[in-house]
């Protein structure tokens, strides 16, 4: 993992060109569709030359060069994910909640309509790639089914619901040689690249602490993102006519329908979501992992408000400890570092170096180095900010979050947040949720969890290993 991140430090993105195995398998010919078209065009040029703009205009993509994409989960965030790839052929759409997804179904009337992604994938072999934008608990089973069929996969964050699933998806993507991307759009951002360039060029010296915080899951008594710290509802209202509840549950344990779960408020429930850490961690911790070249943590520990077996706590703190990393391709040492996560409105103490009147914000990241601090891209104290000369932009800039994946599907370089990158990030994020489990809370007050990434187990508290994965209902499998 460290070797992969060192490579990213030098190139900004992995250059692991992959050709679509499905196009070759479908035709029985090792020549890709793109190469064939290129050869045909070269032959035609012997007789006549037709300017590209005459054929379709600048930026025009011929239909034969477009991917056939199917989208799983098309309401909520899924709506914008469909729009993000709409320049390709949207051939099939799937959602278990027809009313919630009605607008997207209507917008793409030529796409085949499904409620069950398993049926959709089985009935449409022409599909090249899929997007997965379902609730967290269904991410892995949907993405894995597509990957095993040789289809490229885009999956929303967090990549999976369990640590085991994240490892399994990354391994399957490599085995089946498909192009992948996780939906943490910030990985493609300018700010993430500048944070890396600042830190790698010694803006604050070796970084030994990082503090990351968010206001999720709540912004106040009457302005919740989603509920946490609550018990299971006792009422059993009728399932809405437009919702396929059994399909919505997917691999999760059976329970009666309640609007406390769907369509959006599922994030705070252990069976369906991954809480504030899973929701925001794959966004906010991504620049930290990239800038500091983090792999698997050595230890993890957590504290929180009261937690139960139904929902995540109202607020929590999770602390990870990482060992020293390779710094050969940077001008700054990469010593052991602790990363502390805060949610539910908790924050680290305000730095004395922060100018009066400047807010820390409802969410943010504070890097603490030997020569100063960085609040986002703001270097502290002012004296250090004035003496540091911003480095040149050396990391290649992104062509766009969705465009990266589309081009990777067509055989170009791997997308920035492909599963080799986002898989280990998701693993680390979800280890924090294991440390929050009420079943191991008492033992954790006496020790930290020691993690063996290679064996994928906690070495000093075996009882915690049962939360690395979960059992699926009959009919659902990786």
C-alpha cells in the first residue's frame, strides 16, 4: 500500500492503463473497439479526409465510443451520479423506491426500468459499466455482482458497509481488471492537490497530529441530518405502494418498514448506514491519507456519547495511530502520526495561533507539524505563513471526477479514487465504527484495538473481529 501511495506522490495519479476485457470477450477479437475505429479511420484517410467538426463538432463523441451504463439507486445522491455519466448511453435504471426515483426515470425514458439490480444485470449483457448509489448496506453486493460479470463499477462512499467488503471489492476489481471509482468527489479537487503539495514541500514540517471534525449527524435540535442515539421505532406502518421494502432491505436483517429508515434517514442505523464517520470520513480523511501517505492504522480507539445496538451515537471521537511511512519522494519526513476524528459537533481545542475572529468552521481539518499548523490550506502562525513560498503545481490536475472513471472504463489511466485507493481508505474509516460498538465498549476502556491489516483482524481483542463483517440474508451474497 505504501508503494502505491509513493507512486501517487510522484505522478499524482496511478498510470495503470486497463483495456476493457468485456469488449474483447464479446467480439472474440483482441483488437479493442477504439483501436478498430482508429484503424478504420486511418484506412479511410487514404481516400478522403473529413474534419472532425464536420462529423459532430468539437468534443463530439461518436455513439460507437460511448459506454452502455446502468445505474443502481437513482434517487437522492444517485440522481446526480446519473447526471455525472449522462454523456454516455444510459441503458438501464434501477431503484426500489419508484416515487423517490420518479424524476430520474422520467428524464431517461429510453432506459429500461427495474427494481431489482440482479435481474437488470442478468437480462442486459450489453451493459459495460454500472453506478451504485444505494444505501450503504447494499453497496458491496451490487458492486460485486457487476464486477464479477466483468462490468466497470462506480460506487458511492463509503465504498462498503464492512471492512471485509472493502477488501473483497478491491481484490475483485483487480482480478477482473475493471475500472473503478468511489464517489468521494473531493479526491479530484484542486484543494486536495494543494494540501499535498504544501505538506510534501515542508510547509509545516513533519506532521505528527491531524484533527478532523464534522457537525454530522446533527446541526441542532430541529435541524438534523439524520437521527442517531435513538432506539428502534415500535410502530409498524404500511409499506408505501411505490416501495419494494424487501429489496430495500437487501442483505440486511429483516425488520418492519418505517419512515425512520427510508428514503434518507437510514445513515444512522447500524444495519443500514455507517454513521457520521462513514458518511463524511471518506471525504474529509481522503486528503489526509493522500498527503501523509497513510495505509492501514496500527491502532484505533474511540469514545462517544451513549451508544446502543440500533444506531450510532450522537457524538464521538475516534483516534487512529499510524506508523512512519516512506518519504523518499518528498522533501519532508513522514514520522508516526495520530489522526483524531470528531463528529456530532465536537471539535479539537482552538489553536492559539489562529487569528481572533477566524472561525474553525462546522467541519474542517487541522494538520499539526513541527514548524506550524495548517487549517485546511491556511498556514499557522502568520509568521510561518509569510516565510513559506507556495510550491509549484506538480501533481497532474483532474479531468473531472466522473470523467476520470469514464476514461478509465475506455482503457485510459485508472481513476484517482479507484478501489486500490478508496478500498484501504474505507477499511480504515470503518475500523473506527468497530471501535464504537457497544458490545466491545467496556473492554475498550482498558485498551486500544491493535490492528493486523495483513491478517485482517484485531490481535488483542478477538471479540471485536466479529464486526469486521456480517451475515447476509438468504438470496444475497458477495
